[in-house]
C-alpha cells in the first residue's frame, strides 16, 4: 500500500478537497507519534519466533483478531458476483464456490463474512446448516468432512457491502464511487464482499464472473475472458492463475477507459482509468506501468503473474493498493515513484506474502526501497542522501516503533514500516555489496514465489547468500526501539 503524503504544492484544490474527505492510512508525513509503551532495551530475542496458532474461528494472528480460520486450506475461490451499484438495498447478489483441503476431520468449520445475508450453504453439493454471527459464518455440513479430504463449499449471499471504517486505518474495503465501486482490502476487508479464509497465510487461485449494468465496465485481477451481454447486463470473466491472498482480490466497477497490450519486454498489460479522471492520461499511465514493470524484471527477476497494469478509479481515497497484477489507485495522479512502489509489491507482498502481519516490513520496506531506487533513477534524491537525512533527522520517538513488530495500530507506520524498512535494506546492501544484495533479492523472490515467508526466513537467506553472521545487524534494525549504530 502507498498512502499518498500531502505534498501540497503538487495538489490541485479539487484534489485537496477530495483528500480531506478521503482516507489517510498511517501517518501522513512526520506527524507526532502517539506515546508508545516502553520497550525493554538491550539484547532481546527477536519477537517473531512464535508461530501463529490457528483455531476454528481465527488464524491466530494478533494483528487481525478473528480474521482467518483453522482446519482447512482454501485452494480456489470461484466468485459469481452480480453488482448493481444503483441498488442501494442489494447492490451485490453472489454465489461463492470454495474448493478447500481439510487438514483435520471437521464436524463444523468457519468462514469469514461480514454484513451480508446468507441464503444457502452447501458442502459437497448437499445443503448444510449454518449460523452467521458477526464476522463468522459457522457451517455444519450434513456429513463430517474427513481429515485430508478435498471438499467444496457453496455460499449464496446478497446485500450491500459496507466499507470498513477502522479508527486507525480509516476507510477501506468496498468503497462506493460516483459511478460504481472500488475495492481495496488491506488488511481485513475481503470478508466484507466474499466468504473465505481471510488471512494472507491461506492463498488460493481465483476466478471471478462479474455481472454489471451494460453501461458500466467491470475490472478485476488477472486475465479476462470473453464478455457476454443479456437483459441489459454484461458479464466478464477473470482468471487469477497464481495463488493470491484474499486482501489482494480487487474489483472496480464504473465508467472506465481501458487500454490493453504487451510491454516492450513481452508482458501482457491492461490498465483502466475512470472516465472522470483527467490526469494522468490513460496513455501516460499505460506507458509508466509498462516501462517500470520491464525495469523491475531486470532488477528483481521474472514477472510473477500473467499480466501487469493498474486501475485509477474516481474513489475519494488517497491511497493505492498493490492488488495482485493490477494495483488500484484512488482519484489522484500517481507519480512514477508511486507506480514503482506498487509494481515492486508484485514481487514483494503479492507473489511472496507475509505469513503474519507483524512482518509487513517485508512488503512495505521492500516496496519503499524500490520507490527510492526509481526516484534516484529519475534524477531525484540519491539513496544515500535519503538514508542519511532520515538517519540524522528522525526524532528518537519515531525509532521506538519496531520495524519487525510495529504493533497492530502501527501496521502502516510511515517511518517504522516504510522508511526504516527501506533503510534496513540500504544498510544491508552496504554490508553485502551491490552484486550480493541484488542476488539476495532475486533469490528471495524466486525461493518463495507464490508462497508465504517470515522475517526469520529472510534473515536466514541473507546470511546464506552473504556468508556473514547478521543476527545482531537485523536485531538492531528490526527489533530495537532506538536508532541502530552505523
Ligand atoms: Zn506499499
């Protein structure tokens, strides 16, 4: 995720007005920190050594209490969604078919789903009892699901999804726009529009069939198939062939211009820009996406997905999210560095996903470092001078937040997670040298492609590639509440 910092000089008055009602995730710029609990200094064991333990109703991740469920592993989501944005009472009418693998025998199991009406649940084609309370849909199949077996759950549901209004993170999830809807769900918004195992540790492939009024265009992740129109409604089908975390699933419905093609490096690309968005032009957005995708392939290794691209929607939000293969942007003109950030996430965050949210610096520190690299290439501030000024000028209070375990309320902390995460990589590069450092990044992307990983695994790989003992280095940069020594 990129939260646009209010660089006021670059904003039009209209955009400032839009931003003022939009959502601000994290701290916009160097805002004063809230008091943080005192943390013991000195040698402490890295706090990431305890694995998360799922229960029936939770993945066990303390950063997102209640999200996710234990007992099974989703392999595939098939979502058939009829979306009529003008219908205030029932804008969504849907059937989700979930193929999963039971990790143990289950007389009942949970799915995450909030705020929608479930009319029917079937397990392996037979009607199941269910109880829907809060965010938990508890399913009791007519026959116990055997441990080790594959099973299929079908959920018919409808209603009007609501955006998440998080007191810390602001508004996200299912966001209504003047002509439709934009969806951006990090970290906990996916279960406001489809049932599932809503935690990044359980990734799955997807296909989506989006049925919308024929005067609108629907866009999702992945690659599109042929469209069909009947009774004033157009259906488009989308396939996501590589595993995807639930929060990275995206749809956008509205009056879009669409441009498709292939990058000079040979990667299929599709961009969509809402027709009410004046800048950037769709051609400029397309060119920037194509150029930077190809450059990141040279730096990070082969592109992980079937296509690249992005969507700029007329949503009154000031952030962009790296929704898989097709990042989504609110109504602002993204700079090339923001585009570079979201594209770097395709390797770091989307293809390799966090196992637990405390490791979010593996996403945001890497994407921020890529953003710095692109800024330097464009003739902006050099990496070293950016590192030096942050190192010298960041007040001690900002160093109190731990990059490797920032806390739920600091999940998107602009210094600890983004800047200090990027500084950690820059300091590591200085220790390893350019060749080894970039080969580490490519190994990281290759070794964990389409999977999940933790900070400990990154530390292990860095030690293996460099031949250096790096535990005290990472301890100082990720887990100490003070500025690391140089
Ligand atoms: Zn990001």
